[in-house]
C-alpha cells in the first residue's frame, strides 16, 4: 500500500491529518505491541496513540518504534514534563494529553515533541492558544457537549482544529468528522480489548481499514 511520506519535522497537524482516526490504545502485554501496530498499519492507520495507563506502555512504544518503521508511535495520557521526557526517550514522535498545563506545553516545545492537548472549555482553548497551540484534543468529547459544543466553538475559535476523543464510536464518528473544525477523531474501537487479548490481528486490521475510509469535511 502506497503511503504519503511524512515531513522531516512532524507537527501536530500532520498527526491529525494523516488518517481520519487516531486509535487510542491500551496495552497490558509488550508481546502484543508489534503485531497490533502492524495490523493497524496494514489497515491504513499509522499514527498510534499508546496511552501511558499501564506499566508496560513505554516498553510497548519502544517496541513499536524499533520494529514497525511504518508506524508512528505516540504517547497518550501525558500529564507532566516527566511523562513527556519518558515518552520521547521510548521513541514516541507525538504526545496526547487529557488536559493542558503551561508546564506540559513548555516541556513538549523544549523536547520538540508535537502535542495534542486535551481541552473541554473555552478557557482551556484560550490558554492553549496563548502558548501557540492551534490543534487540540476535545476530551471527553461526548460528555463535554459532543458535536453541539464543537459547532458552538466554531464561531469564536474558527482557527482551531480539533480531535474529539472520548465516547467516539463507529456510530457517531462520521457526525464529528463532518464538522469543519474537526481534523480527525480519536477512538478505542479500533483495538477492542478482547481482540487484542486473543491476538485477533485480522479483526483489528479490518477495523482499521474501515476507519481509514471515513470521510471528513
């Protein structure tokens, strides 16, 4: 499968526009990391957010970065400068956070690690904007207002691009992606826990292929 080359210096917008969906991945076993990444890439998804929610997460990022060159390993659930440094050391090429602080933003700028910070209010958007960020994660998207909130934000924040995450599913992903201020969505449905535990990589590849074909505005 032919894929477009990535820029030498990866930016947050490059991460968001690569595919319609960024998978939100929780891994409990390092042995699953490489075959999972290969299945997602085979299905057309290469920006992979491995969340730092398990003790094995950093080792999983390291394995993907080392053994799956067509994948772009990222780290989710960044909450501190130490998390950002650990993610970069493991080979992560982008970071995603559930919220935003100036300290985390500064750390990622210092490390040259593209960051998609989580926001749920207008004030949080403005704080991120003050630090030069214009690509943001809307989290938790469904609980924080869903598509109605994004439509309301489009007026005052028309120059901001969002990645809604949290409650996004195959049933509503198209509704989010139809909005002009949504660049992509984040979702865990591409990597169901039962499929990962069973090593059902064919199922995950099929889910990735379906997700990669979703249309956006």
